[in-house]
């Protein structure tokens, strides 16, 4: 696979995935528009806990699948891993079921006692979907992958709108109708989770070919080999989730103030955090295409040169997304404050978290060195260090600086992880990244952001500030086109206009 093909697959993973993520983003905006920050705090913690448990339930088998597929027959490997993850999902779910009451009390979610039982249902469906999605990536079928992902979010959105907008009117008109027995008017925000359960189940049904086209073969020796490789990735996954989600997961236990005030702050923090998801959307789409590409490319003579070029292109795109977010903060603030002006309180965290997302993306790019050189334990060590930094800084900073402290903790953690990964990578799997050019990109976007902030002190009119953002954004695009025109020329669709 060439860079052009990788870019094309990233677009296929990206465009429908971006659409689905923006549908998801719009779904989250509905929560912001309909409910005050204090009302969404419980659902925030629920959706923060799911990714943590998803790491435990999948225990690195997706990456293990990509790593060992070239050494073992497809049916044997895929069947063994599918059997393993099906059995472990049932066992872990049964164990977790008994701890649901304790989780409800621990996370102070007594106002929604059924949330964590529903979460477990979502977790089961999503875990069973993991390997079928990995199979689609290996078979280079990004269109089907992305369309199923998009269907998941679309169904979630439509069902949620149906439950909160249409059903109340039907219930008011036909309160005693037997066909309305499924609707409980007291659920309100709970229907966000109910809609998610149905969407996840339908997603699993759409993957039936990937689930049932292979026999449930089990090879204990092969599974042991894969687990030896992938178990350190469990630590990597947990560490990554801690870096991204710990601040919101632990906020109610760390922040000072009354219970209502703390829940309000968490709701504000979570609502504003969703804007930064635009950077994460690109990183997600890129990783979906890049991970199988990296493993397939690893045997080629020019593999390391390809990795270095991809890093530079990746940073360029991330910088563009960063500027698109931070130069138009006024517009984002207007969007998220349609329901409550309270969300404007946390706008200061957006540039910090957006920059942190770039460093996280760079780290993900670098992380291929320990996966290819079977040094996953070092990767786990780096992630543990990052997780410790995240936890300690959140505990120290949140009581004094609220969500701003959480944002800085995230940024510092990702920077340290990136530096450590680069240092170890150059020792065990050296890749000559264009550090100078990457540093220029990052320095330039920070300079343009600083200029826009300074202009903001003198320009208070909304549209003038937006105009200044457009001018600075276009300036950056023209600048990188001049510096690296040949890299853009290698991309599909837009490349033909630059050659």
C-alpha cells in the first residue's frame, strides 16, 4: 500500500467516520442544548467509564490480530481470537454485574441507578464487534467499516430524538394506549443510553458475516502466543484512557465545593471538551487505516522512510485542525451556549486540550516502533509513566484550578509520553523524522494563535474576529503548501491540482 492509497483509505475511514462523529457530536450538543451542566454529569461519568472497561474486555486482541496474521492461517487465528473474546466477555460481564450497585454509589450516580446495568449491555455488544471491525480493516474494506460505524451513530441520534421529541407528544395524546407501554416519561436523559443500547445491538447484527463466516476454532498455544504479545497493550490502553478520561472520571472526587457546584463544573468541562473531538476524529480515522498499513509495510526496504513522511503529513493536518478550532473560538462558544451560558466558563481549556491532542497523535504515530519490534513492555512503561503524571497532576491541580488544571495535566502528560517514546524508539527502531520541519509547523500555529489572541484585545466585534481568524488560517495553508507542496501532491483528490 502506498502513501496515496493510505491517504485514500484514511479518507474513506475519515469522511463517513467524520460524518458519523459529527452526528455523534450533534447528539452531544443536543444534551448541551436540552440540559443544564449539572444534569449531564452522571451520563458523562458513564461514558467515561465505558472506554476503560472496553480496554479490559478486548485486552489488545485487535493489535495482536494484525501482528500475527502474516504468520498464521487466517481462519485459525481469527477463530481462536473470536472464541477467546466471546468467552471472556461473558465471564467479565457476569463478574461486573455484581459490582454495579457499588459503582453507582462510588460515582455518585444514585439519581440514575440503572445506568451502569445499561452500560454493561452496551459494553457486551461493542466488545463482540471489535474483532469483526478489525477484520474489515485487515481486508481493506474501509467503506463497509465506516458505513456501519455511521449507521450506529445515525440510529442512536434518530432514536434519541424519537424518544425525547416524538414519544412525549404521542404519550400526551394517547396516555392509556397499549402500544405506548414501551415509553416511560420519567426517563428523559436516560433515553440517550437506551438509544445507544439499541444502536449497538443493530451494529452487531450488521457485522454478522464477520462474526459467523468463520468457525469458532480454538488453539490454546496460539492464543498464549498472542496474549504474550498483546497483554502489555492492555496496560498501554489503560494508560491512554487515563490520560484522556481520568480528569472527568475523578472530577467529582477531587474538585472542591458543594456537590451541586462540582457536578455543574463537570458538566461544563465535559460539554466544552467535545469541541476538541475534531482533532481526535482525524486521529481516529488515521489510526484505523495506518495500523494495518504499518504492519504490512514493515518488511519493505523503505518502510522507515515512509513512516517519517507520514509523520510530517500527519502533523501538518493536525495543525490545520488545531487552527480551525482555536481561531474560531467565538463561533464555538456561540454554538455551545445556545442552552446555557454556563458552558462559556470553560472555553479557556480548548486551546490547551487541542494542542495536547496533537502531541497524543504524534505519540500514536511513534508507538509503531514498539509494536513492530515486539517491545510492548517498554510501550506499557511509557504509558504507565504518563498515567502517573496525569493522576498526580489532576489530584494537585483540579482543587485549585478546576478544569483548567485538568487540561494542563493532560498536555504535560502527553508531551512527556511523546518525548519518552521518541527517545526509546530511536534506540530500538530508529526513524529519521523531520524534527525541524515538524517544530516549524507547531511553532507557526502557536504564533498565529497568539497573534489572533492579541488582536482580540483590540477587536471586539464578532465578525471582525472571525474574519481575522479566516485570514490567519488561509495564511497558514498557503505557507505549508509552499514549504511542502510535493507532500500534498502525493495525496488523492487534491494532489492533481498541486503537481
